[in-house]
């Protein structure tokens, strides 16, 4: 499956802008509401965003490094890698959200969180939008990034963008259900 690079980056930009606007709406809600959880084992809104921030703390610098060190691209299409495509598609929200295990370091449950978590998420979305803009001039296939669970595995930059942004989408949908 080949995707036009500009179409892919446009789709990811639209999703990220949506996440940014959603977070801006959350920023005006009372902290008490943002800490509400539907059960003792479920995450609150702030815990969902903190989870995404922890991933953002890894992936945004990693993507930035890859984009800044990449050469110019003449590639107008992106072909997802097998592993990257699997990871990205597994993050897309489904009708009934399937629960997934997360790494202990990425699990914020019962953390003491405040509205700064929302501000960090908003900042991350702004950084992602800048990186998506810069990525228009980068080969999304040849440029690689490490992944958070192992430095031994690298994904194509296009797949990394898809994974991170679809993961954000998944948890934005989770927050909407809270």
C-alpha cells in the first residue's frame, strides 16, 4: 500500500490539530473534573494525557533528531513498513476500544496530577505540528527512528508519526468516554 506523502502528512496534521483543539477545551475544565475516574482501575483524563506526555517525551525529541539529520527527499509516496504499519494500525481507535497493557513506566494510574499535564500535552501537539511541517521535505521511508521499547528496533519516520498520532487519537477517544 502506497500513500501520497502530502496526503499522509495532511491527514496527520488534521488529526493533531484536532487533538490540540480538544486539549485546549480541556484546559478550561476544573481540575477536579479532569481527575475523575469511572472506576478505581480506570484512568482519569489527566492520567490519559500524562500517559501520552510520557510517550511524547520520548518520541518528539526522537522525531526531531531524525527530521533534522535527514537529507532532502524527492519521494512523493510513502510505503509503510510491516512492523510500523502493524503498530500504527493497532493504535487506531475501534468502535469498542480494546484495552491494552502499557509499560509500567508509561502507566500514570494514581499519580498526583494537575492541569500542567494539559499544558504539556498542548505543547507536544504544537511541536508535532511543527515536525509534520518540516517532514514535508524529508524521506519518510529512509529516515528512521528508534522506538520507546527497544533501541534495537527502528521504524520508518512515516510509521513513527502514524503510531504517535494514532496513539494520541486512541486516548482522546478514551477521554471523550470519561
